[in-house]
């Protein structure tokens, strides 16, 4: 029935596996991107931070390593929306840094976003429970 | 010496970013550039050797990419706030220099609005200049012809044939408004598309 030489079949199988891994990667990127805004606002919850600190926290705490150049437009959009405020502060490093902090509406927003994220995650968790049971 | 070379490298990079950001107001360009400078200086942690600076710059993205992130984000925020055709057109013009699609969108927008305006103007002028406003079919040769729309002091007269007569008024208004609407929707779509692709570009 199958007239393809074994090498071709192996290549095809490998391509399928690579293709599936790429699909999964794309999906993961989308999911993370969906949570990016919430993650940035949540990182600012305890106090003010500058851009590079936010990037590092995103990476270390949430495993979200985003292209560095995209954080500033995102922050500036949040500022335009009134969710964060910014100020330049002289630093010991010898150059000024731009710090971001949550505004009151920003605090309100992150609280609401966290609530809705948790509700969604808990619902999903219930749906995933049988899968965990089976794979163990 | 290497410190100076590193700083010179950073300045060249920031100058290029500045050039791509030109469509923005100067105060905003200064703000973006100052923040990028501060970012790179923090990244190299007081050791601005050319290699360190290069690595920091590479993580940020090329000047064109960095400008694209900033401009698309900024323009799409403006457009979502005020979706009037003028804001959308201004946004498209700002994004035109950043990508091939941007240039294409600019060209389509200007052509679309240009033709729409011609129909509307011709329709508006028709009642006052009956013989001078119209859509003419002009013979170019034996088999070919061209169409000329508009208002002219020298109507093509006997060589050309005016096609619409008084119908120019309703047809001109309908086509003009329809085409204007389509061009506007295309502009909105393009701004959103460019923002999505800028975000996706290096995600």
C-alpha cells in the first residue's frame, strides 16, 4: 500500500512533529499575550518600577519574555488610558530613569482584571481536572 | 576610548530611531528616545563597550522596528478614540513610511478619497455648470477610449460624449459617498492590521 521509501516517511513524521510543536508554541504565545496587560499592571501593584525592571519581572516571575522594544509603547498606551503615571527620577547609575506607577483607576482596573482572570482560570481548571487524572 | 565608541554607537542608533519617528510631535520623540537611552544604559550597567551596547540594542530591535512598535501603538490608540476619516487618514500617512504595506495603504487611501472627491465635486457643480461638469467618453483611437470625470472650462465638445447628463448628480453623490466609506473602512482595517503585525513581528 505505502510505496514511499522509509526515509521519506521518517521525514514526513518529523515534519508533522515539528509542525505540531510550532502550533503549540503559537498558541502559547497567544495565551501569554492575552495576559500581558494584566501581568504588567500586576507587577506595578506593590510600587513604582522602571521599564527594564518590569521586563525582568515579567521574565523571571511569569516566564514572559517579550521583545524589549514593545514594553514602552505598551506602557505609554496605558499612560494615555490613565492606568499608569510616570515620572523621571535621577538615579545613582548616573542617568535618569522613567518610573511607572499605578493610578487609582489603574488599581481599580487591575483588581477587576484579576477577578475575571481568576474566574476564567478556575473554570478552565475544573475542565482540565479529568485530563490530569488520566495522564498520571 | 571604548566607552566613547560605545556611546557613539548608541547615539547613532537613537538618531536612526528619531528619524523613523519623525511623524510624531518632537516632545514625544524626545521622550521615547530618552527612555530608550536610559534602558540601554541600564542594560550595559555602566560598561558601555561597543559590544555591550550592540547586544542591548539588538534586544530592543532595529530602529525601524522600534519606531514601528511606537507609531502603530500610538496611531491605533488615536484611531480607536476618534474614528473620523481625517484621523484615520492622518494615521495612515504616519505609518506609510514604515513598511511596504504602509506605503500601499497610503496610496490606496489617497486614490480612493481623490476619486470619491472628484465624483462629489462634479455632482455638486453640475446644477451650476451644466455643460462643464460631467463624465466624458473620449475616443483615443479606433477601438479604445478613455473616461474623464470632473469640471472643466473646455468641455471636450463634439469629440467626446457626455455619458450621464443630470444623472451625474445622484450617481456622483452615491459613488462618491460609497467610495469614501470604503476607503475609510480600508484605512481602519489597515491601522489595526499594522498594529497586530508590529506586535506579532518579534513576539
